C-alpha cells in the first residue's frame, strides 16, 4: 500500500492535483508545467507491477498502463498453493529482500540515517509477516493482491508476458484478465504473449510492437482519433513453431472456437505409483535448478523412476490448447505430507522455439 500511494502521488502531481517541491527539505513548489494531465505508466517486472498497483487505485489522470512481465498478486510471485517458492533465478529472495533493494532513501545517506530506527523496525515487521516457514495466504499477502481492486481500474490496459517466464509467471496476467472479466469491467485489455522469458518485447522483429504502442499512446495521451482500441487485436500470441508467426484471437481461453474438453490421463490402469527420490538423483547428477528443469521432462530422463509419465493424447491427435488447464488427480501418499507438482509437456516431433533466443548467424544486416 505504501508503494501504491507513492506512485499515485506522482500521477496526481503530474495532473496538477498535488504539490511537489524542488528539494526534499525546501519550500519552493514546482509544477509539471510540461504535462497535459494525461499520464501513462509502462515498464517491465517491478516497474510494470507499480503500474498495475497505481491503476487499481482508480486515479483519473492515469489514462493507460503498458505492463510487461508484471505481478498482479505478490502471493503468486513468492508463494504458490501453500508453498514457499522462489521466482526463477532468485533462489531465497522474498518480500524483505525486495524491500531492501527498492529502499530509495539509501541513496541519500543523511536522510537514511535519520529514519534508520523506523526503517529497521518496518523491515523486521515485513520479515516476520511474510512467514517463510509456511506458504499460507495470510493478510500480509492479501493486502498485496492488486486483483482485489480491479473494479476501480479506469484506464485501458496493455499486458505483455513471456509464456516461458519462470520469474513472474504468466498466471499473473491471466488472473488479472480473469478478474477484469469477473467484475464486468469495461476496461479494454490488450494482451501480447511471446515465447520468451522475462524480457521486453521491443526486439522481436516479427511484430510491429513499437508502432502499435505509438498508435495506442497517441490515442490515450494526445487524444488522436485513430480508433486504437479497435485497431489493435485483443490478444496476440507468438506461435511456438514459426518464430515470425503471430496468432490473433478475440480473447484468451474464451470466445469463438474455444471449448472446454476433458482428456483421460495415462492408460486404463486404475493406479500408478512412483517413489520420490528426486533429491538423491539431483545430487548424484550434480544438477542445478536449470538443468533439473530440462531433465525432469525428458522422455529418457535420470528421473524416470521418480515421476509418473501420463500420456494425454495419442500420437495421431492434434489439439491446440488455449487458456489454463485444470488437472484432476486422486492421490494417496505414504507420508503425513506430500507435494505434488505437474507439468504439461509437448513431446511431439515438431521444432519448438527455445525460451532463450540463440544466434543463428553473425554479421551486419
């Protein structure tokens, strides 16, 4: 809430509805004389998250948000269904670590020293309330769930997300979209899904993203009558076979041509079992988090005996999956507690784009 209030304060200053001064301790007021009162927020990751937070305040001057790889609920970043998890590439990070990283007063040592005691007390509160012993959804996480306030959003949205982003997982944008649908919001939500990871979309040459955003911002900030809302497709998805192919759909997981279907997992056998020795195998293979992610899904894997491989489709079936799948399992464990994780894996023979772009040719073009 503190960060949200800070972002909103800046927007209100840009709109002429809040006072600001030339220095932290001075009394000389300054206005954003160069601003027409129409504000946009954009950025990747933490910056995009601040944009979502500000939008859920309903501040009138915010005319649009372009968020890339952004968080809509901090529980979905640091926790998952009762588990303490780590965002991809940041093992051990949690809300208190992020608080230190974003503590702006450390840039001004004298100012930081004056509030040192209060800062340490606040950091201690965060460290205790985040609770790294359990993954429960508590009031601490509930107040950091921006989706509670989507009904207050007044500006149109553009969301960009990598379908292979293990840092800020795609569920953050999907659940934001679903929340907007649930409240019957009139907000136009444009979504771009690319096959990459936690990256900007600007360098993908097969999509005229910059041109589309120029059209969008010209409309939202300058009032140019260019019909941007209808000119931009509602959903654009990068194909996972042809890098330069983008598919447009009227919605994600809903709409024309999308139907709910159920598939039987595995064979007709009533039961299947495995012994989880993945930690032993992990150490024996000298794996890392990245190599484990690759190895666990291979048909011929060192972890074959420590998992269940349940075929979903026959080889001659062709199905395009759009939206979020739901898995129904009946499980029995021989220990008091157990963690079940599942992944939907394409094991077809077609070439698939890799999460990280690779160099195919060098030279100047």
